[in-house]
C-alpha cells in the first residue's frame, strides 16, 4: 500500500468538510420546516386541495302574454371519463360494450376508435378524457345507463353541469327576446328584453367550497362561507306567441313574393300601448334567407311617405278651426304641380282634377297636400313644424329595448331647410321616423287622441309573487282636438272604404288606415327603382282594439305600392286576431277563444286556471274541487268546466295537451326528472300514462 501524500490528505479533508456543511444545512432546514414554516406549508397544502367556486344563479324565465315560455334556462352536461378510476377487470371486460354504446349515440367515432382511445388513455394515465359536450338531460340520463358508467362506484364518469339559455319557440320574436353575451370583456352585448332586464333576470350568484378527492376530482363540502345563489326573477311580456308566429310567416311570404330587402310588423294594444307583435326580417346574402338579425321596427329611421299625411292633416285641422275636408280643390288634370324649382307628381289624377280634400286623402294625392301645406303655412312654415312638435311625434319614445332610432323632423332653423321643405315634408319626405314611432301616432288617433308609450313587459314575478306591475304610460293626453281626431278617424276609414286600401274593405270587420309608398333616397337623390311600401291602421274601426303597421323596404317584384305589398300582411294578421280574440269563434265549438291557453280536456294547475280565467273574463263551471290539479274542458253554456284530478303515487298521469310549464312542475313535484323538445303544448310523453314509475326516473316530453 502506497502512502498518501500531503495533497491527498487535504483533498479528503476538504470533501469531508463540505459533506459535513451540507448535512448540517439539511438538518437546519428540516428543523425550520418542522417549526417556523410548518403553518405556511400546511396552508398551501390545504389551498391545493380546497377551492371556492362560483355557483351561478338560474336566470329567470321570459313568458308570453299567453303564459308560454319564450326563454328559459336548462341544464346541459359536459361528459368526461377517468379510465384509471375503473377496476382493471371491469375495464377490460366492458370497454368494448361501452365503446359500442358511445358510437351509436354520439356518432363521432366508430366502436374501434373509441376502444383505441379509451385503452390508450388508460395506459397513459390520462384521467380526463372528453366524451361529449352540452348533452341535454335526457341524453345525460341515457349515457348513465351505458356499460361501466352504470356502476355506482368506480365508473369513471365525470359530468360537469352548465346552465344554458333556450327558446322553446325557436326564433319567434328573436330580436325582442334578445340575448346577453358576457364573453366580450370590454363591454357585454345586451340585446332585446334579455339585455333590458338583465339585472332582474340574472339573479345573484352563490359560492361553494369544494375539496379535492382521489383522481383529482372535487366534491362539494359544507362550510360557513358557502352562499346559496339567488335565482333571477321572471318577466311576463305582452307578446302574443301565436299571433307573432302568424305575423312572422306572413311577413316572410311577403318579402319572398316581392323580392324585398327587409320588412317589419308591429301590433299594439290601443288602450294600453303594450306591444303584442314585433317582427323584423332582413335578407342575409350569405345564408340566402330572411332572418331576424336586426330590429328594423325600432331602429330604422325611414321617410314615411304618404302615411305621414295623417300628421299633416292634423296640423291643417288644428291650424284652422274652419278647415273643411269637403272643400273642392282645382288641381288640374296633369297630376303635376310645381313648387319653386321642383315638380311634385301624383301616381294618378284624383277626382278628374277637381277632388274634395277628403278624396285627396283617400287616394293619397301628393300635389293636394303640397298645395294645402303651402297655402296654410308658406308665410309661417315654423307654425307647421310647431303643430307637428305639439303632438310629440318628434320625440324619442324611450322604450325598454336598446337601439331605438330618434325621429328627425327638422325645423326652419335647420341648415337643411329650403323653399321646398314645406311641401315635401307634408307628404312624408325630408324627415324620418321609425315604424314604431309612426304606429304610436296612429294608435293615438285610434285611442281618441291619447298617445301612450309602447311597452313590452306587464309584470315581474319571483315565483308566484308579483314583484312589479307595469301600468299604461301616457306620453300625450291629447295630440289634437276632439274635432280633429274624429275627422281623422273618418278619413282613415274612408281610405279603406273608398280609397287606396279598398282590398281591406272585404274583411268581416271594419278597418281604418293609410297606405304609403315612398321613394328611398340613395346618395342624396331619389330614383324610381327603390321604394318603401307601408300600411298602418287599426281594427275594428268602430271600436279599435289593435293598431298595426307593416313596412316593406325595397320590394323588387311586380308592385311596390303599400296597398298591394303591405296591406295583405295587415289583413292576414287582423283576420287571425279577430277570429281568435275578438269574438268570431268556430261554430262547431263553444270553447272560448280567449281561453286558448288551456286546450280542450287538458290538465292544469287549479290556481293558474283560476287566475287566468279571472283575468281573461272566462266563466268557470266547477263541481267539487279538492285537488291542486284539474281537467279543463269547454262548457256547453260557454266558459270552461273544471274537474278535480286525483294523482296516484308513482303513477304517471296523462299530460297530453298541457302547458309545458305545468307539465314540468307536475313531473318534478311527483319525484321524477323531466326534459322536453319542441315547442308549444305537450304532444306526447316517453312514459305512458298509468305506468308505475319509480322516483328519480326521467320522463321526456315532446311538444307540438
């Protein structure tokens, strides 16, 4: 053995010292961790296993006038799979059967592809394999019955629940119902009633503590910091879902037949101002179809053309108490008249050139109104403007829905005022108003001069508790004198009986209104290719209940006149309303039209039936009532007959014909789960009536 030299000794000694220092440092660190840093490290560990998550509130429902759901919130499920959590023997035995079931239901992969995916995920220790997104309740219930997933323990099934907004009636009244998009981090997008009443509908979110368990999953745990979410309130609108559907289809057909760019329909209750129909359709060049992508009815300022002549007539009548609509005018037989440096024309010569003023209104003579406005106001045109402003048609309506266009009716102080402004404004040019603004004015005429604000929401409720009721809001107690209003009512009725809207005189009830055909300005000038065709009026004319306006932009078909393009849509809507609500009933049935929320012999919640019939003025005939649920059927003497329904425990009742909200409430109150598809009333149910069904099972409803 060779002797170590001095250098080797120092190297060994140095290594020994370094090892000693490292060892001492480790011991010191252990002591610090066990004493000084112990609480901080334990808290970090706890935080890794505990989290506080937001529990979203259920957004409130939006109901129609008829009590049907226009918008509601439903649960959907994102499905994931933890193959590692499944016992090896069960996984190997049933992975093929599970893959087969997934392939048949989801159709996104073949059986072999699913087998390969799941086996590879298990071998790679993947514990969060995506299976499906946004499954509805009935689909989720089905997937839970698949091999492996149906096991109570060790099934590896991970379901993440979300709440999504759904419209049971599809795209009906889409822009009125609207939507809210919080994904825009700069500013949330708020559209329609969903946006206008977002604060009311969204409720208040809660908080829930969750703890991590084996496999990385989290479970809810009780804690004093947990906060239960407060669900949103429901809003009950004035929208009539049935008439809205009729109006949209009539409007769509009109746009297609006339090759028009866009159009809108609005129907308003005369006395209250509540809007029962509002539809706007615009042609989408990319999709090659008409869609409700833009609320033309409230946002689009258009030159109204001849429909503005009712406002001009108001100014003429208010300006001169002796103004006589039977006065004869000498307009000549050319149908043309020059005002300063511009020539105004008529589509035809009225009254062989010597018509009465009322004939000029009935047949919509432009030159007559240009002449009358010039005669009355040329020396003081601002008086014409002041009389228009007095009616308040120039002011915004300040409705709930965002995006309302502001009327533009210039005064003589405007830079755009010229020597021809007076005659051209008298026939609805050089000014713009929205269809809703114009309808509100005509509604005031039908309402004997009282102008009321258009509204969309009647009540806000939390469950069955009425939180707020919306009453009629008066904008102007009287837009004009009683004499003026009565004269206007007679003139508007004359348009249908003797003038440009004679086609509407064939209806079984009287209509009053005005046609309008206006050229559309393009790049500051007018042409004879682009027009706006409109009709606005009310019915029944002898006792007005509803006003309605139809505006069609840029019809490119055979006709562009309001009488032939817009008036037929008005007629279809008015006849439907009159047949279902205003007294004309099917002679073969005594079932009252205004009780159509409840179908013949349908089951319903007694308190709801009682409330609805009281509100609608429907007489109830009942026997001994000793249950919450009743059968509703027509009474021979008018009204409805209601009879008690006895519900047996665990026995599925017949829900055919029920309102979907009633059916959902009934199913859940009896201990079952429910999902539905379609819209309207219940057409069929997945579990037959009379079946003995254990609690917790799901019943699927198909709606009409």
